[in-house]
């Protein structure tokens, strides 16, 4: 992946968004990368969304203070968001590790609005709960999360790392890894994978599976279809 430009990577991610994670996962298996799928339990807040892009990682943890939003200096909050979004590249997927703390929304309306319109992010994957779901849906920002909760993160969580190696859904995610998410789940593609080969092979799988379905619907036998395409 390191020999590809940012533009080439984003173009390949656009092609991935026309596919589906099972095809990508199956090809990763064939290429010897069998541990790239995050665990079950993530759900997209916008049905049938598909995103793919380089990872921008965040690590959060439980806070040890009781501050309320009204107690905080607004310029500090704006400065923090400005610095955060200023680090984003267009087309990235934000991946959030909550370090097992599920007591507050790890993503919400403010973060979604800022990271979409100011940072240019494609979407977010959160290993924990989120909030403000109707308003995040309203702006059309795809988020995958493992639950929902109404509580604010202020005074409950703290940011402990940006663009550092994290664990999300049981998978190690490093900045720049390619993350793909759809209704079936989330797959992480490390830089050791030849991304161009992966996408080309997954496109071939998608074509073979579509033709297999069509011929099965026409009444052809499983054996005949499998021997022809090697896919069911």
C-alpha cells in the first residue's frame, strides 16, 4: 500500500464502496490475512451505508473529573475540535477506541457535523455507544457503533490519543489502515496487503457470485454452478 499515492488509495476505496465486506474478507482470507474483521455487534445508524477509507484513530478513556459543559471554556472546546479536524484528511474513516468505557456517548452530533463538513471524513466506527442518532442521521454521516446512550461525554470521558495504534472490535487498527464498513460489519486492511490486488480480486468475486445467483435462480444445480464459478 505504501507505493500508492493518496489519490490512488482513495480511488481504490471508491471501488471498494461498490462491493461488500464479505467479498473483501474472503479475499483477505485467501491472501493469508485472516484476522481483519472486527467482532460482531456493530450496527450502522444509516442502513445500507458502505464506506471505505484510511483510518484516523482516536483513543478515549474514562475521565476522572465531574466537569459540566457549562463549566468549560468555549474557546477550549473550539480549539480542541479545530486542532482535531485540522489533522483529518478528506476521505478518512474515524475509528474510536473507548478503552472499555461505555458510560457516555463516544460520538454525537457535534463531532459528526464537524468531522463531516470541516474535516471531510467519510464516516466513523465506534467501539462503544454513541448519542444524538436522529441528528447524526439527518446530516447523513454514517456511523457504526455498539450501542447508544444519552449521556454527554464531557466530564465522563477524555481523549488520550489521536492517530495512535488502537484496538477496535478486537482488531488492531493503525493510522492509515484501510477500513471498510457496511451492513455485514467492519474489515481492517493493513498496509502489508496489496490493496490494488485485493480490490481487483474482490470485484471478480462479486461478479462470480452474482452470476452464480442468477444461474441458481434459473434452476441450475449447485454442483454445476460451483464447478463453473467456484463461488456460491
